[in-house]
């Protein structure tokens, strides 16, 4: 199913994705940025024909922002309109203000609402960016798949969503949350796997160029860098090289396109001049040995 969506993975990852869907357990994926954690949720949703609902985490994210909020401007318009036409029953107006019409559904509440085509895939992306209070709230929400809206009562998912949580491990996520999930560490792929990924995602690149790109990036990951390039950067770089009509790597073309694979100036500075030539020579030597 994942392969049909151009997502290339190993047996271990495919197995844990299958078990997550079969058992209805949240899937917790950890790994470096750019190794394909988010893409798994996208591939699952596309493969199953389900809606993908994404909650992008950030520092300071709270339950209200993740679950729901009231449309205050629309409520104020309704109040002014009621006053203009003579007021009416205040209690009835209050009840009308806290209905579905004025409710803004955020990702968690949306994922627990009935969806055409079946339960959605809920992606909770970069959970490590949030703080512990939000983790505690999430623990409760994922245990019962229900949330409470004080003005309306408890909303329970008729069919639990398929949940994928990702973390770049900038901090440790609490064990209590991990225990509710099936866990998998998504690592950098080896040469063969990364070639398969690049062939699937950037088929316009020639085999020679693809092999040199993958070999260079694989070698680059062994260097002392602040941020090693992920698979996403490999794909981006190959597409940039194709756009430049490059047929093979050279120190000049590497220097011109380093911004596609490295995102920090200190890392880029390390690869200027003879350093890029050294890594390229070693990468090509590796290819000759294969």
C-alpha cells in the first residue's frame, strides 16, 4: 500500500504501520528531521482513501488551540442583530450562540467527528515541540478518543481515527504517552534504500546522477555537521540538479547548490573549496567499489 503511494520503506516499518491500522493503536515515530516520518501519514491517508488531518505542534500549543474555539466575531454579530430586532429571549439567544454554527473545529475535534469515507488519519506532527501539560492532555484524549466542550458536553469519536505522532527528538516525550503507542525509530536509509526512494520520488534524474547524489549525501552524513541532510534534502537536491541539466556531480555544481542539502551557514562553509572535492572523490570511490 505504501509502495503504491511512492513511499519506500523496509519490512519493520511496514509491519508496525500494519499493526497500528489493524489494532487501532496510535503510531509513534521518532527520528531525525527529513527521514520521512510525516510522509508515512500522508501515504497512509492516500492509500486508505481517508482524509488527512494535521495538527502541527509548536511551543505554547494548548488544548483550546488543538481542539476547538468559538467564533467570537460571528457571535457578536448575532448578539447585535438580536438587539436590533428587539432583544428577544436572552436564555434562548445564549443557547443559540453555543451551537455547531459558531463552533470552530480544530484538528483534534475534527478528527473525532464523522468523516465521509471512514475515520481520518490524524497526524500530530513534531510533538517534541510542545510542553508537558499538552502531552498530559493528549494522553487523555488519545486514551478515550473523546473531548469535552463545557457548553455542549462530551464529543466521542464514532470511529477512532488512525493516529500518527512524530518527534524529531529535540526533547524526550514522556513514557506514559509512548506506552499508549506502537513505537518505531525511522533512521536514515542505507544506499540501496535511498536509491529506491530517489528513483520513486525523482524519476527524472538519470541513474548515474542519482547514484552520485546518494553516495555524496551518504558520505556527507558521516561528517561533523550541525544538521545532517535527510532524505527530503536528497530528493530536493536531485530535483535542483535536474533543473540545472546537470548530468554528474562536480565541485562547482555542488558549491552552487549546497543550499538544497545544507540549511546552516556553518555547515555550508565547511564544504567550500577542497572539502567538497574530497567528499566527492570518496563518494565516487565508494561507487566504484560497489
